[in-house]
C-alpha cells in the first residue's frame, strides 16, 4: 500500500505497465499483419489480394501501439530511452525503413498496373522481412543486456530469425480466421511449419534469460518461486500442443473454431511476454537502470498521466471499433 501512496513509486510502475501493454498489443496485432507480408512469396496473385484485404482495415491502426510504446519510453523514461536507442540505433533505423517500405508498397500495389504489381508485392515482402528481423535482433540484444559481444550478436541473429518465423505463424493463424477455401488450407499448412519456429524461439529466450544475471536466475529457480512460476511453461506447452492438434484436424464443418488458433497464439505470446516482464522487473535497461531511476519527475509524470488517460481510451476504442466493423471473412479486394 505504501507504493500506491507515493507518486514517485506508482507513477513509474504505471507507465512501465502501460508501455509493456502497448508493446504486447503491438506484437500480437502488428505481428499478424507483418506475418501476412512474410507469407507473400508462398501465395499466388489472387491470394495476395485476399491477404492484403484481410489486413487492410487494421495494419495502420496496429502500428499506433508501437508509436505509443516508444512515446511512453521517451517521455516517462528519458534516460532509458537514450541508452536503448543509442545501443539499438542501426536496427531501429532498419525497422523504420522496413515500415516505410511496407506502407508505400501497400498503397502503390493497389494503383500499379499488372506489369508493376509484382515489384510492389516484393517490396511489401521485403519491408515485412526487414521489420521482423530488426525487431527480433533488438529483442535478442535487449535480453542480453544490450552488451555487444560475439555471443550476444549471435544470439540476437538467432532471435531475429525465430521472431520472424513467429510473426509468419501468427499471420498464418490470422489467415485461417479471415480466409476460406484454398487460401485457408494453405494457411493451415503454413502454420504447421511455423509453429516449430515459435517453440524454438520461445525456448531459446526462456533458456537464455535466467543466465543473463544471477538476479534473474534466482527469481526463477529459488524456492518457492520455482513452484509458483511452474504454470507459465506448463500452460505454454499445453497451448502449443492444443494449437498443433487443432491444425491437424482443420478445417472443421461450417468453419467453426477457425478463430481458436489465432486466439491461442495470442495467449501464448502473452505468456511469453509476462515471463520476460517478471524476469527483468524492476529494470527497464537490463541490469543497468531501473524504471524508478530512469523515470521523469513525479510532477511531469502526473501531467503525462492525465494526457494518457485521454489518449489511451481513444486508441483502444478505434482499434476495437475497426475490428468489430470489419469482422468476418476477407472478401475480394476492391478500391472503387
């Protein structure tokens, strides 16, 4: 209770929670539309149009959550923002190039003639690939405490590949939900292959994180914490098994349960996120800077908090509204 009576304690904690929530929502939502772009080379031209139609109403709103997360990091934890962005300057720049390329390709492929459309399709795939690899590399460097060594660079390359596969997997589960017919069955096959990348990626991060520091190791393997935390890996394993069994039996009659693989994948990503959050708390820069040390003054945070109370419901509201309005199967792509 003492924590919630002291603004210097509860305000940084609140903003850390909001930033974490924004990152989680971004990974799940923009993850699937990045994944759809990653799957472009495996689809024919008509299927590409259906795939774009499945993410068209959502992709730009999904990226708003990334802007919100970085904005919170900048205004609420400026010292941490400086350290993280300095250490990750090149991958952040590569991610921005990828996001720009995706946005341009998304619009231009709709207006280009038949002879130019394949070029913009490739650009959309390259932008999705560059963005995914950059984010995976940043994840690996963050887990390794932003330290640059041969091992941390190699680990970051591995996480870059696995996060890219994970995005393609959640993109495939999204297409299972939004598509039908041949494209839906292709998405099932893509998901069957991608799930192993998710398992290997989460396993690599889960195994490496406790060895980043003795503090994190003790948080996971001390008594009685080890028993209290056991449900996290167990539930993750159950979700992976359930997704795999569902994929093997699809499609179901009348397309029932098509929403389940995407929902369970979102839960799986959420469990992985909470595991990382537990490991690194209270550090915002691993083993270097806590969220309380890097936070802005309580007076500034309180003013920002008032603004956040206005902005956050608006972002959440139009995100939910877009998904409600454009629910159902993706239909033929039209711009008239």
